[in-house]
């Protein structure tokens, strides 16, 4: 966001404090590193050592994000056993989780995968 300021470093402040490939918290990294992707599916079988993941490598960062979002989408949907989301609704749910977190995403799922009027996550419109 741009704003008028005497301090040149305060002229622009992004909506997110995350930087590049390090957007994953240590807790999310530890959780995702237990899994791997085999045949286009997230699995915990035969994944090797979690210490093999390096989140600064772009291919690892993307895979870890996919794994984390897959696990979180599954967890939100497990709390909504009657929901039968389409592939697009699952993608929308993953986007809400990525922007807002699992708490607001649970409400999104309860409302039939629709945001509330004017719902925002930080500076982002849902």
C-alpha cells in the first residue's frame, strides 16, 4: 500500500509481511515435511526423511505449499461431512485457506463455499 510519509521506507508497505519462498511458517513446514507427492497424490508413505525438504528451493517450496493446502482442505472438509464440493469449490477453499487461514475457511465451507458480503482477509477481497 502506498501512503505519504517522511520516512522513505514507509512510502510503500505490502499487505503481507511474507517474503518470497519463506511464506510458510515453521509449524506448517514441519507438518508438510512429513508428507510427499506420489502419482499426483499427497501421501505419508515412503517419503524419506523430512530433513530432505529445503523450502528455499522453488520446487520444494511449491510442493510443500501444495501438501500443506491439501492437508488443510481435507481437514476443513472433514468437519463438513455433508459437503460435496466440486473441484472448483475445493480450489476456492484452498485459496481462502492460503489468504485467510483455516478458521475463516471453515465459515466459507459452511456457507456453501460462498464468501460473506464484503468479506476481506487483510487487504484482500475474498
